[in-house]
C-alpha cells in the first residue's frame, strides 16, 4: 500500500474523531436538581394561592416556589420578557400551575432562567420561536430638561406606604412611590392605560416620586376628561408625567422581539 493510500484511509477517521469530540464537548443545558410541576387550583378556591418565592439572589437560593401562576407568567420569567411579548393560545392566561424546584448550589439568575425554559419545554412539550413584530407601545423617555425624580433614601420618615396608588372617582390619578424603581411606575402606567409601556428612560436604581392629576382642573391646561373607570386618559397622564416628573409618554409603533408559541400542552408530563 502506498503512502498516499494510507493517508486516504486515515483522514476520514480523523474527521470522525474530531466530530465525535466536538459532540461530546457540547455541554447540556443546566437543569433543576428536582422539580415538581402540577396544575394549580383555580382562583377563589380554598387551596388556591399566588406566590413567587426563592431562587438565586434571594434569602432562599436553593429552592424556587411558583404557586398559582398563569402559564404566560411562567414564560415571562423563563425568557425575561413582558406579557405582551408572548403570542400563543388563549389558555396561556387562564391555566395556572404550581412549581417547586430545587436549585443547584452556585446557580446564577441567568442559569435559573435557562433551567425554567428547559423545564417548561420538557414538561409541557413547549415549542417556541422568536419573531420581530411591530406593535403599538407607549414609550417612556426622559425629557430634554431631565427627570424630576429623587434618588431614594435608605430611611424615610414620611408616613406614606411605598408604591401607593389611589384612584379618584372622577377618573383622576395619584401615585406616590417611595424607594421604587422606574419599573414600578411602568407597571402602574401599563395597567391604567391598558396598553404596554416600554421603559427607555435609562433610569436605574430606586427613587421617590409623586405624580397626580384631577380631571376637573381649569380648561386650557391640556387635560382631557377621563372615563369613570380604572383607566385614565392618555393625554392627561402624559401631561402630568411631562410637567411633574420630566418624563415623556408617547404612543409609537415599535419593533419588539416576540416569543411565539408554536405548540404546548395544558397538562404537564408527570413528575
């Protein structure tokens, strides 16, 4: 056998060995040590409870407890997105589940997210894909003059509960926040506008702030009368945010990353 023939026989074996070595070196996704997944009792029943507790960064990093969470909420926790970024069947909001998972020591928050993704994939036969879509969103930004919010102090003597929100009978709005992130404001705005609000302020940390308006103020102030409901008039709210907090609220069509559910089953695979 010539040297050339010997090389031709050896080279394919080398490629097979390289491919096999690469396949063996790819690490498997991290997973919980043990996890129990069960359908939760419906809200209003004796055994129903809603809870998110434990995990990396908390006082109980070795165990995660999710009780009574809608499947969509579990998806937002697993993929780090907002509810409006989840597209799928209607039961994502109605079906609720209990999850009790043991977390390996030293797990980071990012790793715990991947573990939850893997758990949902295995137990619910979940198949998802990412898709960019243009959707109408309210965008919150800092105005040209800067934000009018104060960095929170460690201890406050003011007798105001953190994140207090009161609704006026005439459709007014009043929010007082103590030691709260801008995300707390975003969540309240989203619920009162019944529309997603995207934070583009770049404001990190925690703050003290107050924003309010009444719909019976004199004409000419830019405020529109809001309906008598839990919702508020967007123009009135935008005016108050701009003049009191130095924040701009605008409705735009914005491209966002959507998590599209191609398939998932309601009943989880047995533990």
